[in-house]
């Protein structure tokens, strides 16, 4: 049920992207205390993006999950920003949107949670 979408203006080669996906999946599962078997992670192709009027490396992340507690967002922000630094994106150039999804608004396996 957790879903992490990573958007960036940087090209990440296929091997590094696969590693980043695996690391992000483990991180989200661990930080949220949820089974990794429910975690989905996506990296979108590089997009033309600006932050603070500059096209320097940047990222925008969206993390949605059922029961995403506000008390965990600071730790998640730190962990996700650290993860983005492994691909050359400074913490100061990362925005993260957290969303707590209602069970009835999250579908899976022909039903909802």
C-alpha cells in the first residue's frame, strides 16, 4: 500500500535506477513498519524541472500510504533525502509530499483495503 514516486531532472542509468528502487523499497517498508511485499516504487524518466529558478539536480517525491502517521514524516524526510544524495541530489533540492490515504480509497486485488 505504500507508494513512492520519484521525479527528477537527472538521468539515472539503468543499473543505478534498479539499485535505487530496491533501496527505496526497503527504506519505505522499514520506516513505515509495513511488509515490503506491499511497497511500490517508481522512478519517472527525467523531466524538465526547475527549483529556485535553477535546473541544478533536483527531485520531487510523493509518498502515499494508508495510515501514514505525521509523527514519522520527519524521519522519512531525512531518510529519503539521504537516499537522493546517493544519486547526486542535495537535500536542499528535494521536496517530498506525504499523503495518508483512506483505506476505502486504495484499491488492490479487485477490492480495497
